[in-house]
């Protein structure tokens, strides 16, 4: 068989790597890291595929996966593809309404679920859905509550006793490059959920172009902590396995900082918020350091920046700079790298804007953030930093074979073999998303003289004040991204007289401040309304927005007591603000700011 689809490809890798580690995960019972060999990985894929055939799964049927990251996610993924069915991923934080919408639109008859939380949601869907018939549970600790549910381990046994290997072989032999691999639902920051259709040929092309741009191999260890329901982590996991890496699964993404030092990955996808938090924590700690330590730290980072600049421009590093860098690295920069495990080769990064000073800081510490730009519709990567010659003002150069041009209203338009054919059951939206064969990204940008892409705005997210000023809220939010006292911020101002903001404080830092200032409070409401706290944030805002145009400056703000959440549909899985939803949820507070 030709290696022209994901199912045949993964079986080729199983034969190639045999007893080497393919997958690794933390056993939640005894806190021990366990591995799954390539042979075991392949065997489980076949068993689940045979069990799916026994369950009556037909060609291009839709099957849902609703779970946190775990090996069973990927095993089920490849098993579904092996019977030529289509994977419908649901975020582990999906509500009943969200899960029901996707299940019903895709007519998914089977749903794989991860833990008790997802199972409870799935049961609610099962009650009213005319399509869902069976739920398969990854975690054996889930309490079974319905006869139409079965544990993953028992489903494996069904596959073992099935006598349909010949039928599976026939399905594998007939996989077409036109087959749908997955339908990924995304509403981005605006609009109703849309199912992005991605085919076998899209993924196979993505491997080819990433091989040219990414310097990774089968000795690498990749850590999957972003949700596998998102195209970024999903596509990277496929690529990691295609390259023969060991893929490590982190079930709880909140554990990333504590677990990364145990896993010591060499590659890992991350979104800008991950770097913002580390950057803010480092500089917060620096503030309380002695003058000598502070001076040493800043000196080491400065030398690191000089070395990065030489490497970026492919210039020779002078001997004295090498000596200084070796000293700075040993005393400071090595400690920064240890915060991300100490073994990182590259950090693919996308999903939202990343402030230039944060990007440069990590590069100066010897952490190569391979920053890029992409969408679910483009199967993630459109542009990315090259290893040399990249420019921090940009999101990198186009991937090989990806055509890019700037259209009306400076919109970024794309063509290429990795781009979706459209949205599931939404022909009108699909039609409006293309112009003369070019996909309309909804992002405004420009191309510099070296061919690098610069993203300037999210067109649909532009705020237009009542005075007619066009403002890019993400650009303002980016200014506040590395402030240690701010966890989240949403800029408000569309049709309003001036810009305002809803701010979620970093309560750990704020509570430390309150303790130092002997502020008396009983709860978070008391804390965020205390005059001293209000004054603190007012001064921070004033300082941070000092160089902005007057019409871009925040005139009023409110501190909130709870975070914006994915579950409440207020932010995307890559932490981008869903402004319309937030404006609905906090209408009273917003109206009060404009009285």
C-alpha cells in the first residue's frame, strides 16, 4: 500500500518502530509515568477498529471524541479513520448545549468520552438525541449509568473476539485521499459554530511541507497539553507520530508548569498565554531580587539577545561575546530554560498574537519559539519562523506550497493543498468564505519586503467607536498580556464613546499585594472594589498605555471576581476573547461604565 493516508501511514510506523515508546501518560492512580509501545499502539488501533465494524459503523459515518488528552484519544482517532469514518472532536469543557448541537448536526451515533465530567454531559445528550446510540468510556473509574455505555477496555475485548479482519483490510485498502478525516467545530471569536471539513489529502500535504520547515526527528519527545480537539495539537500529534517521536499526554492542562520538568520534552506546541504567564512570573520575582541579582539577570538577557541577533542574521559570533554568553548562560539563562524542562529544541507557537518583547526574551534565553500563523481552516500552519532570517515583527514566511496575497480591506487570502474544502452542511457560508478560489481568512495583514507576513487586525473583531475611530482590541489587550497583576482582559468600545475594559486580576498576586498593604477584605468582591486596589490598577493602566493614541486608551475599567471561561463560551481554547459573548454576559457592568 502507498503511504498516502493516515491509517496506512501509522501502520507503517508501527512496523518500523516496534517496541519503542510511541505514547506516554501519567497513571492517575499511582502517579507513575507509563508507556505504550508502537506494537501495542497498533494492536489497540486494530482492535477498536474491528469493534467499530461490529457496531455497524459505515464508510464516512461520524463518530465523536469528547475527552481530555490521553492515549485512548489518539488510539480511537486512528481506529475511526481505519474504518473510513470521520472524527468529530469535542472540547472536554463543552456544555450540554454545545455537545448536543455538534452531535445532532453530524448525526454521530457513537461517542468516545474521557472522564466522569464528559460522561455526565454525554448522558444528557443521549436522553434527547435521535442519533447518539453508544458511549465508550476511556476511564474505567467512571460510574456507569446507562446500558448503552461500555468501557474502552471492554470495547477492546469486543474487537479481539470479532472475526472481521478481512472487512477491516478492505476498508483500509479503499481509503481515498478525498475521505474526510475530521470535522472540527469552530466559531472563532464570532458567529455560530461551523464544522471545518479536513480531508486525508490535506493532512498528507501538511506532513510534506512541515518536513521542509521543521527540524525534528524520531529522537524527539513531544508533549501534548493543548486540547486534542483543537487543530493545532491534533495536527502536531499526527506530525509527531509521522516523524516517529514519543508523544506524551497531559490530561490536565493546568498541570503544565509542574509536569514539564518531569517530562523534559524537546518539542511542544503552546499558545502565547503560556509564555505571557512565565514571562510575568519571572519579572515579578525579579522585582523582589537584590540589585546585584537584578543587574546580572538583565546583563545575561542582553547578551543572549545579542547572540540571537547574530544567529538570526547568520553572522559569526565574536569570541568575547561567546565567553560572556557562556557565563550568562550558566548563571541565568539555563535557569530560565529549566522552567520549560531544560531540553526544549523548538516551541511551535500560534493561536493568538505574541508580544515582541516576550518572544525576544525567550529566544534570548535559548528557547526557540517557532512562531507562526494559521487557522483551523488551513490545517494550522500558514506561516512560521525560519531558523534564521526571521523577523520578530512578523509571523514568519509562508509554508512551501501555500500561496498568500493581500486582498480588499487588507484581508489575508490563501490558496494551498492544506486548506479546507468548506464547512459541513453550510454551503452558503462556504461560498462566502472563498473569492475566486482564494480562502478569506478574516485577518488583515501585509507582506514585508522579504515575504514575511505581518498580521495587523482581526477584521471581524475591529471596534468602531461612536466617534468613528477603528480600533484593534487585540492589539490593546496584547499590551497588558505580560502584566503580572492581570490574568485576563477584554477591551470594550464598539459604538461607544470611549474604550473601557473588563479585567480579571491575577488573584495570587493581588492577594499578596493586599497582604503587604494590610488591606482588610472578606471575599473577592471586597478586594476588587477596595479603593487602594482600584488605584493600583488605575496606575498600572496609565503606565502601560502611555504611548497609545488617545482614542485607544482605556478610560474606565471594572475588576471582575471570576475568570472568563471556555465552558461559558467567553474565550476560545487558544484563550482569545469572544467579545460578543462577554458583552452579553456582562451587559449591566458595561452599561454602568458608560452612564
